[in-house]
C-alpha cells in the first residue's frame, strides 16, 4: 500500500520547511542548549527510529506522520553531520565525500535489488525501509554540503542559498523541458533542498556580523514549526477531501 507523499509543488515547499527546521532545531539542541553533537545525535536518532517504526507499521498514508519522519531525519542528519565534520575533525569536504559514497551504496543496493529507484512505487516494507535510510543520509549529506558552501567555500550564507536555489531552478527546468530521468532529478533535488534549507536556516539564525538575520535558533524554530504544522493540517484535510470525493461523486 502506498504510504509515501506524492511529489507535488507543496511536497517541495514542505521539504524545504522541514529541512530548514531540522537545521535550526538540531543547532538549538546541540549548540544553544549545549547538549553537544554526540549526545544530540543519539537523542535525535532515537526519535527518528521511534517515528519510523510508527510509519512502517501504519497501513496508509498519514501526512502528519510522514512529515514527522522527514523532520526527524533532518534534525538527526544535522547533528550527525556536525559530529562527523566538527567533533571527529573530518571537515566538511571529507565528511561530504564519505556521505556521498554511503548514499551511492544505498542507491546501488536499492536499484540492484528492486531494479528501480522510483519513489512513486514504494509498496513493500523492505523498499520503504531503504527509502527512509536514503532520506536520512541524503539529509545528512545535505547538511555537510550546506556547511561547506556557507563556511568553507567563501560564498557565505546568502551566496550558498543563491547557488543552491539556482541549481534547483535548473532542475525544475530540466523536469519540464527535457527527457532527463525524473527519478534522477528527484533525488538530486531531494539532496540539494537539504543544503538549501541548511544555508537558509543559518541565514535566519546567525548574527548580523556573520551575515545572518540574527533570529536565533529558538525564534527561527518556532516560526518554522508553525509553518510546517499549518501545511501538515492543510495536506491532511486535502487528503481527507480527496478520499471522500469518489463517494460524493458516486452518490
């Protein structure tokens, strides 16, 4: 049974909100509350596992549950990436390379076991597990890439966001005007929306001296969680309306 959100315009809006919130919420726990990257990663990864178990054992698509898992992969990915790059001292470039290799290995296993990476055809628990593992590591990779662009490339928060936003615009054009694989473009966009959210999150939270808007991790997280909850409510009501439509038409 299909339990995955359909890829529409609102899907990408919610994905960017969730990934940006994942950045600010992860930083709130690990930095603002001074819990540390290692402990934060363990806490957030545990929350991800709990939400994933509920998702795997649900028998239909629940927008609020689905986006909760997306959010937990984003928050866990933020602190996992920071732990690799900062606490272990790997650096953003090395950390990104390792995560790219892990993600490619996941995609390779997925493709050779199922002969497809199509996210619109996830109907077994095995494929759903692979799907969520791919999302977790794509969000972790996205965090590392976002930090690399913002801190190491010289582009800064605004420059990094503009670059990633431009690349996402190119992907959108390729989707509508070329025959490039939609599956490839989806995963490329999925990975890139994470650094876009990460750089946008840094833009919201960092001080004016560092090129940010100085809203802080707490204020930014509250704004983003409000927006995401509103969108969850909208998609839930819309899904319920679509489910009732055939019954109304039949009557």
